[in-house]
C-alpha cells in the first residue's frame, strides 16, 4: 500500500515536472517577443490567464465591456510595442497591430489558416450545432473553403446585385410605413434595422417572401438574436469552460437548442424543397445566394444537408446582424452632428430628384453616404478581431519570427482606433474617406481583408445605402436625449449597441 502511494506520488511529481518543462521550452520560442513578465510562482504554468481573468472581473464589476482583445490591447500600450505574446496552458497567442504582419497574414491565406474548424467555438455550443465544422465562415481555409468561395462569388457580383435593387427598395418602403406609424414616439432604430436586414437577406438571398418588418413579434428574428446572445455568452473567457459542464447554463442551452431547431428546421424545409425543385426543373433555377450555396457544396459526396445548412445559417444570421448594427450606428452618429446630417440629406435629395426609388446606378452617386457608412465601420466595426494560425514551420515577417503553430490575433478594431493611422480616432469624421484621401492599406478592415474578406461586403454596402437613403429622404431623425451620451457596446459575436439606439422620427411632408 505504501509503495503504491509512493509510486502514485512519484508519477504525479514527474508528470508535473514534465508539463512545466514542456511549457518552458515552448515559451522559450517566444523570448524575442516582448511580453508582460510572469512571476515565478506556483501559478507560472497558467501564464497570463490569472492576470487577464482578474482584469475581466474588475471590468465586469464596474459594468464595463470586458473583452479579451481590449484587455490585451491595453497590455500592448503599456509595453509600447506593436507585437506581444500572451501565454496560457498549452496555448500561445501573438497579438499584433503591426501593419506589415497584419497585411502578410491577411494576404497569405494559404499559409495562415483559420483555426481548425472543429476547435472553433462557433462550431457547436453546448452540444448544439451552430455554424458547423464545414461552413464558409469556420472552415480553416483548405480546398473546401476555396471551392465554396469560388462557387458563391458570382452571387455577390454586380450583375446579380443589380437585380436586387427593386426588392431592397420595396422592403425599405415597408420600413417607412412602420416608422410613419410611430407618431413622433421614441423608438429603437436598431430593432427596426434588425428586421429590415433580416427581411432583405431572406428575400434577396433566399427568395423568401416574409413580412418580418411588420411582423410583431418575429419568430425568426427572435431565434437569430437568441443564437447570437447565447453563443456570445459561451465565448466569454470565464464562461467558456463552464459552458461545457452539463449542469451549467441550463436555461441558456435550452433556449439555444429551441432557437437553433426552429431556425434550422425552417431552413431545412426551404433547402430540401429548393434542391428537389432544382433537380426536377434545372431550367427554372432561381440563381440566388441559396442556389450558389447548393452549388458550392456539390464538390464532394461527403457533404451532407447539415453542411449546406451551415452556410445557409452563416448568411442568414451574419448577413442580418452586422448590417443592422452598421445602419443603426450611422443613424446614431449622424443624428449627433447637424452639419453632417444636413450635408447627407442634401446629397440624398439631389440623387433622388423626382424619383420615388433608387436605381442601381444611383448608388455610386451617394458618395457622402458611403463616407458616413465607412466612418461608422471604422469607429464601430461589428467584429473587433480576426484569428489565424501560423504554419507548421516558423515564419519571419517584418523581421519578427512567428513560431510555428502559434495563434495570431489581428485586432482590426484596435488598428482602426490608432492615432498613428487616424488623427483624432474617437471623432466621427466622414471626410476621412473623401475622394482623394489615401487610406493606408490594412488599417481599415471592417470586413477583414485579403482573399478571405467578407464575401457579402458589396451586398452590405448596397443594402445600407438604399435603406439609409430612403430613411433620410422621408424622415427627420431627432436625438430624444440631446445631452452627451456614450454608445455602450455589448459583445454578442458582434459588437452591438448594448441598450439599442433610441431615436425620435418625424415624417417629412
């Protein structure tokens, strides 16, 4: 008995020595990158996790937005460096705002892949399939992603987008009808934009005739919001591992399962019907985003209907949420600046003239509106960072050796707020994007950058222009609380307004 105990203790001691030695050798590979020193205590193995966890708890106690990227950016500022590394057990994360490194990582998508899709926190949450392992969003960047992207690209080119102008105009006018019924009451324009964006992506992307804008409440919209909210909860640094325990977050997991089942059930019915219709009547193909998703998944007989649903899911939820955030925050920023507002309204009225709706060709004339949208995306990007993985061999970029296998976080939101690239970075100034002004490449990347930049970028710009132009042509937007207000953010996969965007609308004669 005594020998058995001694043997167990000896093995345990040897194992502890082994994992500490391996961790030491691993971290030694990063000795050339400046970092916050880790005290030589019994917590050494945990790396920076204790320090970062403490900062997150402190922020949450003060009811402030606690985000890993923001906290590490603070460490970077303290070190006065552009690149640092944070250590965790069996995980090393390089955090950089160095533009040469950012541009190399974004551009060389075949070398710097996304993390293994099955390891992604977006793949499954609490045992519920969310964005799945083979979706265009989560796929690491192999031939699977390349084939899907190549097949889906035509759905986002000018020839197809031009055909969507009428539908977007019609849905924007439904928004007008809804806003016209408010009778000068205060409303949450973010909630309205969510419904508008969801109906647009359903109609223009999947040829679904829904009345989400006027449907109160909207089951699809509610389900999408639940999925975003619960998934974001599961990704919080202090909750991620707790979420794996079956006895934790039971209510949230139940809501997530119900919402995912509702949304995936609806989408499965639509998808199966479309696949069957395309098989029987190939000449009647609709040729919308959904058809391109189906085509993009035909390259392998290993692809099942759940894999196709993953892409459907990405375009439905991501296409709704990100555009809704941007449109509502443009309204917020413009509302607070009378000069910008007057200049924008004049441009919109000039472009409309005697027309009742915009043509596709008119969109290129909305130059100042596009500047307002871009400046909003700079100041309030829906996604605050991207993550990539170094290849299996060391890589040297801009004189810095990036050790093999390490994760790299590219904090696009932080870069877009750096005074080095953007004077007075916290000020909303659409003239930054005026024609002729040069923007340093990769310092503005709200849709990320390089070959893996968001496929729906042009769709999003087009949608935002049509909806916002229709809004400013027909309504006077007033700040119901003219005193200085700060836009508080909540992280729900995206950085969105924490308490909505409250405005008062008055219909113009």
